[in-house]
C-alpha cells in the first residue's frame, strides 16, 4: 500500500463540470528516468467536482 504523500496530484477541468486528476510519484532530484516508462496516471472517469477528482486519484494510489 503506497502512501499518498509520495505522489503529486494535479486536478484539471476538461470542460465545465468535468474534472479529472493525474498523479505522479515524487522523485528526488538525483533520480534519472530512462527508457519508456509510465510517468503519470490520469483518472479514467470524469468527476463532477475538483474534490471528487482528487479523491478519485487517491483511491488507486492506496492500492499500489
């Protein structure tokens, strides 16, 4: 189970009334990422509010 504090979460409004969130694992400045890797994940469904989108991002993080 991953800790939510290890991730940065960004919410955005796709269109009026449709919110989504993206999250990415925080890395130290010395970390180098090479090759093709998943760097962020976007919530699959639209949410009615920014708070709902934030919650929708936190749920999959907890299952990692």
